[in-house]
C-alpha cells in the first residue's frame, strides 16, 4: 500500500504539466465565456494509472484467472487528502467491458466520472481508455472503488483513503497505526460466467465459495491454514481499522476476539464514538473503528461471517478469519477464537444502527418539499421461455427479478446521461412513480406465492427532482417474495439516515432523529421494515439509486430507480438560472480541463451488436 501511495505522489507531479497544457489550449479556443466560478478545482492533484488486467491467483489450493487492477487483489488503494483533485486513467486490457465507480465520492458537478455503466457512461470497451476526474469536495475518510458493470466487481475493487487536510487532526486521539481490511466474496468459477448463467437460469446465484479478508480466506477454509491476513500489534497502542465490505451479495458481521471496537466513522463521515463488540457491514459500506491493544499478550481472531435475514436462502456459513497478533505472542499457543452473532441475529444489526450518530449534522434538511416513497423487493416474473427447465428456475417455475415501486429496471442502449445531454429520444421515461400506485400492507399483505402473481412492470424510468429540492425518501421492504435486509445505495450524494423501523412506515408513528442522524451513502433497509433518508438535491446529474444485490443478480441492474436532477428556477449559485441540465453540462465541459473525461460523445450506442 505504501508503494502505491508513493507512486501516486510522484505521478501527480508529472501530470500537472499535462493538465495545464490541455486547459489553456482548449479554453482559449472554445469556452472563455463560460468560466465556471463554482467548479471544484481541488488542491493537490493525485494521479493514478489503472490497468484492467487478467491475473492468475491461487486460493484454497485452486488456481484461476481473475480480473484485477494492475495485477493486485484487492486492487491499489487510492490515497488523497480532503479537497484534492483525483485523476485516474483506466485502460482496459481485458476482453470484457469495464467501468470503475468511486463509491462514496459525491462527484460534485462531475456526474460523468461516477462510473455506473449505462447510466453515466458506456462501458470502457476492450482496448479503450477512460479518464475519471473528480474533486473530493469536503470529503475525508474511508471509501471504496469497484467495477460497476456485471459481476466484475467481485475481484475489481479497492480502498479509497482520504486524509484530513494537513494540520487538521482526527476528532479522536491519533492512532498509532492504521490498517485497511477489505472483505470480499470469492467463487472458484469465473464470476462473469456465473452472472451470465444466473441470468439465463432465472434463479438465484450460487453461494460464494469463500469470504476473504484482504484476499485471504483464513484457517477455517480447506487448505488455507497459512493463508491468513495478519496485523502485528504493539501492546498498549491504539489502532484505526478501516473496514470495507467489497462483497457482491453478502452482508457481513465482523468481530475481534476479546476486544471492543469504538466506531468513529461510517461511510466516510465522522460519527459520535460508540463501543461495540460486533458490527454489521453491508456491501458498499465502510466503517472506521478504533481498537485498543489492551488485552493480555497473545493472538486474537478477527472474523467476518454472513448476516442472512431472508429465510430459506442458502449462503456461505464459514467465516473468514484474520489475526490480531501482539508482539511477543507465543507462536505455539492457539489464537483466541472470535464469536460472531448467529447468521440471522437482527437484534445485533439494530444495536449497531442505533449507535450511529453524526458528529456534526450540519446540512440536514428540516423543511421537506419532496416526499418520495419507494418499495423495494423481489418479484417473480412468469416464464415465457421455450425451455422452462433451463430458463425459469426461480420460485414456482418463474424468473427472479427485483423492483422499486414495482418497476424492474431495463438497461438502456445509450448511457442515460448521454441520452439526456444529446436529447436522444426513447431511452427512458421521466415518470418513475414517486410512491406506489396503491397502498397496501407491504410487509405482510403482499402476495408471496408466485401463483398469485408477483410480477412487476419493467422499464427505464427516472424521477426528476428540482434543483435545490429538500427530499425525504422512505425505502420500504416488501414481502412480495420474502422479506430481507436490502442494502440500498445512492450515487452522487450522501444522505442523512433520519429513521428506520420494522413493519410498514407510518408518518405519524415514525420516530425520526432530526438532531444528529448519521450521514451515509449505503443503508441496509431493515428486514420487513423501512428506512427514511434525507438530502438536498443540489448536485445535478443522473444519480442511481439501487440495491447492492443481496443474492439476487438482477438487482444490480433491474432494481435501479433513477434520479435525474434538473436545474429549474433561479438560484444564486447556478451558472444560468434558467438553463436545463443539458446546457449546464455543456458549459461545465467547456471549463473542464481534460476533454477525455467526457467521451460519451464519441460513440452513441454502448454495445455494438
Ligand atoms: Cu456508489
């Protein structure tokens, strides 16, 4: 990790020259009239060179080729400081399409650098390059990057570590050392093939063959007694652990034998410190904890294992184990085993969530003018395939899908941001419903028997939000097929998690925290329950709202509901008080320093058939 950091610093000097040149030549010829006052320029620039590559790895005594960045698994850590500019050139050297998403980066006025394929950009095709460029405006903490197309992110992922500006301390005692722990799921089969097979079968995905901590499964798996990630600990010191769930489908519990953890940050934002023995982290979430090495000298297990809230769903029940090893510990004595909660311990999840309080909730919208209510859940579509045995392996001989407000997302042919920018007709509709068509008992009254018909509508629809709107979005789990904790992620924003509960949401009964709710970007909506989030729609773009698929392969695509924000009406900080997003994007591009960041213009259709 240290070496990649050094690489980033030295490369940044090199690139600075290039940027100035492009900036001057382009700006002079085209755009001097539209110099952006509000363009986030950034402080230092960090440059990274990402090559998407095929790499051979051996885990659990089996070798296979996986897709990685620069041959590393997990991939290189992106280091920066708050308000830095980050430029990452991604070159695709594989035969598969790829994009990279910077999960948790709010992409202030750089929505085209967000990375979800078919939403803000076409995939980076084999042999092509795409340069992502964004500023970490008022952002510090732990985030992650991952591929945002198909199941590529199973192996294409890594950490983003953003330090406070120089001279600004952490709001807690400076730790002796910091370590990043990235959790992942691992399959022996090629993950792209698995996804293809699952989509073709209409059923659920196969369980992971192992969980990994920084690429290591640990001793509970076959043939892995020595394939264990280890942190060397100096007794009496305090350590900061940056925890990242880069897994594809599985929510994980994490615990350290004999040690308490003090949670100090969630999803890249400080929280009021609180102590836990075990925590739950959904795919896409990041949590920073402090751990004091105050136990007798020895070796202690750190374990990550499944949280599975759905009933009768198979999952990998062997946990990944890493080691917290004190200097001076006898190598002959056994490591202290870690005690994870049982796989369906909803109470352990709730006590973790209850502890999350923002350190400073400064931008919490109090006057809500836009109320949204989205149901989320699984559906089963009727079988129309000529060969039902092969293609309709969902419950009752149907095809699994997932939906929001009963609409299952259909992938467009043109990236939606480009379709909007170029006024390309027919790619999406703007009538994604703001609430379900009819209210019912979402949790208990939903049909959970496929013969009753649990099919959804399908389509590519977006919700338009006025610029500056203060939005409250209630996410409601449904029992259409079965209730389950769903991790929901919002792109382009962080949001305040103002409330959550079990059962159906009722505005009159819901208890909301309007004092110090946590500021997050991914939330596990409680099983058979609801979560309410708030944000101000002040970052124009196409912003995806979606589930990080808990076991259903269709959710990464079809569950997606979308926001598009549009600048309307006069606002003091908008470049043109009446301009549409399209005009604004054009102007932004003119003031942008690197033309390569907007290659959406270069090819219209994402996939050439
Ligand atoms: Cu994200």
